[in-house]
């Protein structure tokens, strides 16, 4: 159904059916020829309207200059905010380090306390086992 699509296009040379049956090379040649003829017309219209293009460029440059003039005062504010945020980040990192140290310290303290308790319990049980053996040896 490529022939219908090309014919509906309305472009190209010859009928849509012939272009559909033609190979890809022929279609490319036809497209190049169509764009070359359109390019010649554009060159002529560009020469005739070159002054309006210059005026458009000038007005675009003026618009850019105005926009830059409006944005320049904001640059100083942005720089101040950037410095402020950088300082806040440094302070936040320091407080995070301190909190992490305190957390590690408390965790280590809890581990040491549990270890001392386990050690004490083991010593008590060991003592109880020794006493039990001693009592059994005496009762024999």
C-alpha cells in the first residue's frame, strides 16, 4: 500500500504508482531533485527579504540583552545563596559526624556492659560448678 501513501503525498515526480514500484535509489533521486528546486526558490526569497532577517536578528539580540540585564542583579543573590548553602552543608556534615561518634560510643558502651555481665555470669556458674564438684567429692 506504499503507492497510496506516496500518491496521497502529492510530491515527487510522476505518478504515485510509478514511484512505489521504483527502487529506493529512484525515490532518493526524486527527493533530491524536489529539494533542489525548493532550495533555489528559497535562495531567491532570502535575497529579497535579507533586510528583514537582519532586523529580526537585531531585535533578537536586543531581546537577549534586555533579558541579560534583568538577570544580572540575580547573579549576586544566587552566589550568596550558594555560599550560604555550602556553609550549611559543612555544618550539617560536622553535626552528622558528631552524632555518628556519639552513636558508636553508646553502642560500644552497651556492648561492653553486656560483655561484663556475661563474664560475671560465667564466673558465677563456673564457681557454682566448682563448688558442686567439691561437695560431690566430699560426700563420696
